[in-house]
C-alpha cells in the first residue's frame, strides 16, 4: 500500500470504509440542509473529515494551497455542519450545512448558478415520470390576456406556455 492516509484522528471505523482518490481525498458536496440547495464541492482528507464531524464547522483540504481550510474563516461565510453522509460506495461525502451568506468565493449563493449550460436532449423541459401518459397542458395556444372576446387573427405570442424557470 503506497497511499496510506496521513495520520488523523478520524474514527478508524470510518477511515476503513472511505474510498479515497489517488491523492488521498474524497469529494464532499455541501448542501443547504433545509432548502436542498447544492452549494459547492470541496475535498476532504481523513483529518478534514474528522474536523468536520467534530468541530461543527465544515473543513476542507485546499488542493491549491495544500492546507486545511475552515470554510468561512476568511470570508465569514461559515458552514455549520448538520449531518454528514457517505454515498453508497463510500467515495463521496454529502455534508448538510447551514450556510451563512454565499457559499461561492465569487459571492454567489452557490457555485452552480453562474454558468448554466444549455440542455437540448429530449425530456429537458418536462420532468414528468416516463410511462404515465398524462394529458398535461396540451399545446393549445394561449388566448392572450383573457378579457373579452378575441377578434381577428392573433399575432405574436407564439408561446408554448412553458413555465417560468424561476430562480
Ligand atoms: Zn464557487
């Protein structure tokens, strides 16, 4: 074994189950515990996980600075740890936190709102479960502002009635 994790105070029972990357790290997804927002992704080694589990503050390993990084120590944007879970094959952590302020260093609430890519594949707009033939809102054209009878050809407004995508 060449990739022995560095000495850490992490519970050996947990350490034995962790599946780390070649550099000894596990990706940790931070999620706002009450709204379900996916906030950011960081990396933890055994000691960072130990500190996250025991200090109440989310602690990551900074791959660029090669040091532990307690989220919010410099920004004030603290993550109070609510729960930590391992995924089914023990190679990813889900940390539910109460995020103070912005999770992203850019000042955005989450790291995933500034660069949304376009999805063109089938099923992108409608999240409905496949197999159930729901009648759904058929492609009937909207009658526009629904006051009074519509007279003459309706121009413009070729909307397909898709819901606004909110935030
Ligand atoms: Zn970010």
